[in-house]
C-alpha cells in the first residue's frame, strides 16, 4: 500500500546531507512510505542511503535504471543497491523510456529487462515498472511485457488537451485491465520556464524543478486534488524541498473532486500551455 504522495528523490539532485536528513525527518513525520529515486538524480542515492538503512522495513523503495542493455543495467542496479544501503528494491523501473527503439532494446535480447528478471528471481527486485514522458510508448510497453507499474506526467493542463486525454484514457484502460499501479509526475507543473530562465539548468532557476511549478497553497491543492481524483495511485512530489510541505498538506486535505469542480479546473487550463519535453 502506497501513500498517495510518493517522495521524489530528484529533490536531492544537489543538496547537503544535513538538509537531506531534515527533509527525510519531515517525510517520516508526515507518514510518507513510498520513496522514488534514480541514479540520474545527482547526489540523491548517496543522500538517502543512511536514512534508507535505518527505516528500510517501513518503506516501499522504488529505484530505476536508465540503461537499456543488460550489462550496463546490471552495473547500475548493483551500484544503486550499494548506494542505498539495501538488499532489495520493492520496485525497479526502466527509467525515461522516451523512444520506441529504446523500448525495443530494453525489452529485447540482452536488454535491461533480462537483468531485472534475473534480479527478481534472486530476491533483489519484487516488482517491475516502466516510466516515460510519452503515453504512446507506455501503451506499447504494456502490450510487450507484464509490468507492475507505470509512471508518467499528468496534470490538469495535460488532461485538458484532447490528444493527451485520448492516449491517457487508452493507457488507463490497459492499467485497469492488468491491475497495474499508476504513478504520476509533474502534477503541479505550470509550464516550461520562460523569459530569463528559458534554457537554464534546473539548478539555475528559482526552483530546482526543470519546469515552472505552481507554488501557492491554493494552486498546489487544486493541482494535487485534481490528479488524485483520477484513477491514480500516487503523485510523486516535485524536486524542490520548499514545495514538499505544501504537497503533503494538499494530500492530507484530499477529498475527491466532484465532476463539476473538475470541469471548473479544466476551464482554467485554457490560459496555460502543456509542458514541452525539451531535454
């Protein structure tokens, strides 16, 4: 059972151990039991390691590999186990599969999936997931392999887009049919950074998120409540420690939105543009 907010390890892309420890005290205090992290998140695995070791039995730990071939994925998996001071992952995911050819490679002969399946037989991995920024890739992936979870971008701005919604509904039919866990990212994304911040790294922007986030209590509450009112299991928190308390507060106050209220939120979406994935 996952809490409806997952702590996103990308928050620790670049942060001191002292601040990381304080953040994890908050995570523990507020009852979050699901942690998501990846080697690509800078210093995150190192910063989380000592905390994971102390609280391992009380958390659901998800990690990822960005590698597509078996040999490289094996190296990354064992390195992550070491960095995170753990003997196993509750969930291990193919990370950021944003190209169909990469999907074919990862799920093919000598692909990353082979080492993940071997790890599962050894008890190093319990569940297998996949993440992508493109729903069409996830739809194909679920037809190629029996994944346990998917992770993808979702917010009310995306949902207001007819093309996105059509793919979203197709994907959600598959996840419901196969009983697949649904995790979403970028639930509080307002749009791409603009003006003087356009083209800068996330560490040079006002927040350590690669997108401009909604950052007021009403805006975050609206965004989180809308996302959780869909058939979504858990929302991954944004990658900035200053936004985390507001996201947790929003989850604490969550009650499913009525259809009428959801429609009002969708009307507001017309003034925004959906994120463009430019990485």
